[in-house]
């Protein structure tokens, strides 16, 4: 797909020194990582992710939840960062680029970006469900299985839980505070590949705007954020960021 880079965005990208990039599942779509709301396949076709990513699911069937997360971790391990991830990493040589992501994958890091905030946690940061001690990295699953017993914590014997934030669970304060600070202290906020329906992440563009930043949305589809954005660019993350990032 050939998409011309809008002239006003080219100037903004070249001149702005402090940029916060809020990314969502669409950022990783061109890497082949299915979005949370995409149809699930195979073994997991019949389960609704929104039912698995909850404290209730964990309490009632930890082996089911653990198997699902390790399968997702395996999918991500086999995926590669796309041109959009690499463009953001390259941009950091020209400006202060802070990545705030809702994604639990590690594709920004593998492309070379430092991530300022993983708002919804990480597939690769499991921890004890009882004492919170971080666990060693866990081998992701290549093939799906229906149930997999989570390991025990070396320190207290509690079950090791996935490092993602679940629906209905309070977001850890540190990543949220960092994300808010990034939003309130940037000159440009790029909002890439998020539907803008899950709070508090969806409130960050508004915070940035109130603090005087220009907000630019990159998304092939309209979202809950489009109306608040100063510029909307209907293109994909890989195509848009590759054109936008200075070289
Ligand atoms: N490039 C850019 N955007 C894209 C692309 C692409 N190639 N493909 C899809 N999109 C857009 C879609 O148009 C949609 O707006 O990505 C967005 C994906 O939306 P969601 O699946 O709702 O993902 P996200 O906004 O990250 O969800 C927020 O909710 O699912 C939970 O905790 C999970 O972190 C997630 C949160």
C-alpha cells in the first residue's frame, strides 16, 4: 500500500524533540500477533479471552489460564518486530522518544526501543501470585495444550502467575504514573494501533492534549481517540511509522 506522508506531519516529525508514542495491539498486527479481539484459532477458538484474562479465571482454573498465556508467549516468540517497531527505535537517535505500550509482547524491545511503560504488563515477566517475587523467565509453549500447571515460587511456594494485567484488576501504579508523566511532558503524542476503549490508557491522549501536545493518530480505522486528535492518518503502523520517522 502506498500512502503519501502528509506534509504537515513530516514537518512535525522532523521538528519535535519530545515524543510519546502510545501503542496498542494494531502496532503488532503486521508482525502477525493476533489482537486480543481477533477470532482465536484451534484449541482456543471456543474461549473468550475476556473470560480468561481475569482474576476469577485464575482462581478457578490456574492451569487453563497459564496454558493460554504460555501459548500466547510462544506466538510472540515466533513473531518478529515490523518496520514500525524498527522505525520507532531509529527515531530515538533523533529525539526523546518514549514508548508507552498496552501490548504485553516484547516487540518494541526486540526492535531496539527502550519501553517507558508496559501499561498492561508483559508476557515475559511472570511473578508469584502470593508474594509478588519475579519468577525466572518461563519457556513459552510452541504447541497449544489445554492445561499446564504453573510453576511454584522458589521463595514461598505460591503459584507463579502471568505478568499481564487482568480485567478487573488494579493497574500497577508505577507504569501508570510513568505513562501519565510521558503524556504530560511531550510535545507530540502519536497514538498507534489502539481502539481507545480501555482506560486509563485511552485517557492518555486527552492528558497530552490538555498539557499542550499535538496528538496524531495512526490507525487504518476510526477509533474512540480520532475525534480528539489534531491529525488522523489512516494508514498502518508499519507503513506510517516507517515514512514518518526521520532517518
Ligand atoms: N496498524 C495500525 N493499527 C491497526 C492495524 C495496523 N496494521 N491493524 C489493526 N489496527 C487497529 C485497529 O483498527 C484497532 O483500532 O488496532 C486497534 C486494535 O484494537 P484492540 O484490539 O482493541 O487493541 P488495543 O486498543 O490495544 O486494546 C487495549 O484491551 O484487549 C485488551 O488488554 C488488552 O491491551 C489491550 C487493551
